[in-house]
C-alpha cells in the first residue's frame, strides 16, 4: 500500500495491485479510492503471482487493454520466527512459496518485456542472517541472486534487502520494541521510500537498507561468532578499536558498586562465603535480564541458554556484571560459563587474580593464604597418572625451604635452624623429641 501511494505521487499512470483475494482483501476498496483520488487509474486484481498461468493471463489482458506493464514490484512475503531445528516442511514451503515462486513467475512472464524497473523486496535476513528466519533468509537470498542473474541477461533488476519497516506490515508493536533493544529500530516508511527512489535512480542491483544502532546491534550479533561482513563496516571498525583500547586499559574496579563488592569479598574470609556473595550477584543480574521478579527462582546448575538467554541477553548480563564487579568479562560469558555455578567460579578466580597483589610487590597474609588455598585445590585435582609427581614434590620442597630460610632471616633474633638443633642435640634430647612428635621411641 505504501509503495502504491509512493508510485501514485511519482508519475505512475496505472497501478495494478494483485493479491489472492483481490478486491475482497481487507482495506482494498479504501486504498483503491484513496489512490484514484490522486488521478491514477487503479486496478485491483485477484491474482496470486505464485500461479504462473493466472499471472500470464493478467499480463496478456493488460497488454490487450493498451496498458502494458512498465514496472514490476514484488513486495509479497510471509514472516517467520522459528528455530531452524523446528522448521517443518509445510512451513518452509509456505515461506519459500511467497517469495521465490512469485519472483520466479514474474521473471518468466516478463522475461521478454522491456521494463523500466523490476524491484524485489528482499530482507537483511538474506545478507547477515536473522535468528529464527532460516527459511525466510533463504527465500530472500534467492531474490538477490535473481536480480544479479537478470542483470547478467541484460535486464533491469533491483533487489533491496530491507531492515524492518514501521507502520504495520510484518512487524507488530511488540516486535518493534524487541528490535529496538537489539539495535535494529524500525524504519520510518517515508525514509524507506526515499531510499527506494535513490536505489532506482542509481540503477542499483543489490543493496541493504536498514537503520542500525551498531554499538548495540554488533556486540549481540557477534557474541557467539565473528562476522567478517559487519567487521568491514567503518562504524564497526571504530567500535572494534575502542573495544581493543578498553581491553588494554586497567579493569574499571573503582566504581562504587565494584568497590563495595570487593570489600564484601575481602571481608568474607573464605572461598565458600565469597562464592555465596558472587552467586547472589549472578542470580540477581540474571533475574534482571530475564525480567524475573524473584531471583530465588534462578537455579545454580540450570544453563543460561536453557533459561531462555539469547545473544542480546548475554551481552546485557555481561555488561551488568562488569559494572557490578569491575572485572573484564567477554561478551561470550554465558557460552564460556554456561551455568551460574560455572560463572561464579570464574568470577571467584577473577577476584583472586585481582587481589593477588602486584607482580614483585608486597602481599599481605590473607592474600598469601588465599593463594595457598588455590594451590591446594590445584594439587588435589591433579591426576597422579597425568604428571610427574616427583618433580612437583621436589619443587614444593624447594619452595618450602626458601620460605623457612626467609622466615629465619627476617627474625631480629633468628632461632637456630632445625639441622643445627639436631646436630647439637644429645641422645636424651633426641629421644624426647621423637617421643613428643611421634608418640614412640
């Protein structure tokens, strides 16, 4: 309807609007009267372009009537939001039929007709992919390929891969808000039609037209895998440079929330208490992103994807935890650490690293104990068959020897070393030592 209005005000003399129900389609009569009021001749035909015979009959009738077709606009489509693994044969056929069969028939029926324009309404789903739209993406990719193939035959063709339009159509109000959050706000139809006019004036073959908030869209879209296509765009190159600079910068742990969390973790004293604090944080942020009022509903071993997380939610959770902790966390956080338990363990390791003290600098007693606890966990988890136990034992003994030596050197009145005491002990003193330490002589 919007394209018809645009054509009526841009030189069209006769508009032929086709649909399965023709004049019986909702709003058809009102649209015809509106267009006719501009002085344009309007024909609304009950013709399914997926029916080649019916389409050929319509084209022949127009030719006989003295009003041959000069421009073709294929704007039909069936929306789809279905995960690839759940798409059934009937749904796939329905989605492909509306786009592919109609486009193929229009190309065949007007193959020998000199046209001013042959316009195909494609979708960005065919360019960089859209979740739940595998069949729709394939159908629109056919339109892009058809435009290129027509050009190779010396025929006009322009395929525009549109982002979502506002004002009705395949996108409802609820979807508009979801798309905006993802960084893909719907386009104002007037602006889209201006882009259509520019594409035809420029004699374009294939192009994409969308309103994209790149700093919101790209991180979510590339959370699970990179996109060379989007990465080549200047705006995304700038965002990548900024992200690289942030990676090189120190972790932003000076915020009030991060500082308060660090104080709580330090005061917790042991690993179990720290994990409880971190789980409380993860559960709260998870509930916020999912829109759950009661964080207690979040189960520690339930997977984030199982709970309904997608790439956008993954980025939102990462951003929230980064703000709360000051840690550097990847956009792939929930895919690297798929449950709350895994994520808490990772955050605990981040905290331990952040509080281990500067390399070569002084470390206080509690920090040293925390590091020993980490070492103890590592040692107890090592398989005896997987490592050289003798080598580890030798290195630990050497480390303990250096520690004992350092402790002795740091005392103002150092006590004799154990070897010295044993060398100077009498037989009675040795028996007393053995009895005290081992309970037998």
